[in-house]
C-alpha cells in the first residue's frame, strides 16, 4: 500500500504547489492590472468632483 500512496502524495504535493504558484502569479498580475485602473478611477472621480463646482 505504501508503494501506491507515496507516489500519490508526491503527485498531490506537486500539484498543490504548482496550483499555488499559478494562483499567486495570477493574483500578482491582477494587482498589476488593478493599480492603474484604480488610479484611472481616482482621476475620473477628481474630474467629476471638479465638474460639480462649475
């Protein structure tokens, strides 16, 4: 049984760490994309705020 379960746990561990690496890099990519979007949204809010005073 050990000869079957050991490779399985190795596969599970490898899959888990690979999935984590992919999720982490995806998350960082989303942050990289999200920051300029957040800045753009902030700029729009400033512009609309100034327009209200006119």
